[in-house]
C-alpha cells in the first residue's frame, strides 16, 4: 500500500505510476478503471522517492534523503518499465540535492533539487541531456542561486521555468552546455 502519494504519472491510457516516498514506486494497471490492479512496486535503495517522470517505457525517479540506513546520496534512477510487472534499473546519475520536481521534454531532463533543514534551505535546477542515451542522463549545467527552494519545474520550448515561494525563474537552455538564469 502507498500511505502517501507524492506524485502521479499516467501513461499510455493504461498505467498509473505512483511515487510513494520511502515506499517506492507503484505501477498500477487501469485497463479497467473500476478495478485497478497493482502490478508491481519498485523500491529504489537511496531513500524517499518523491518525484518521477515517465516517458514511454522509461521512468526517471528522484531518490535521496533519510532512509532506513541513514542519509542516502541523492540520485536520479532510471527504470525500464517495458515489462510493467518487473521494472528494471538501467541507469542512474548523482544530483547535488534531493529531487523535488522533474520535467522531461525532448532530450532535456530538468531537476529541481532542494535541501531543507532547520537552519537553511538551498536549491538549484540541474539540467541533463538525454540525447545520447535516455538511460544515462549527461549533466549539462545548473541554474539558480543556491539560496532558493524550487518547488516545481517545467520545460517549454528552450526555457525551463521553476517556481519558488515568491515567484518564477526562467532559464534559457538553448545552449544546453551552458544554461543560464534569465
């Protein structure tokens, strides 16, 4: 069971992916919406799974923070879900902070990464290139001021938008090797 759903992704008119924090990712078959069937659960080592993005048969899962064994390094794990009853880890990439929100458009993955504690909060948006291999995201750069906690991220054309407590940042990614804050 998933006591807390942090994010939902609906794919191909049939499958629902549910990010359940420390309980992992659930894949639910909605062929008959009146009787959903839990097909599988994937629990990535590395702490909570708060956000994910599904693109075709690939699911990007943000992991990190406190887990059963203590503090885990934050990562984006890449799952192949072509067989929904048995998701397979096919890649991963480290990020600086816990992934709070992700967006995928074309060959770009944007990750709003944040760190919270009682004395400070920091964040940036990491940009990854997926053109060489969707299972092996290549880090291209980071935008943001390290002082802002980004709550969400979206990609529109060549721009990445990220929201925070008092507004929205827009970053131009036309040069994916050197994104910058606008």
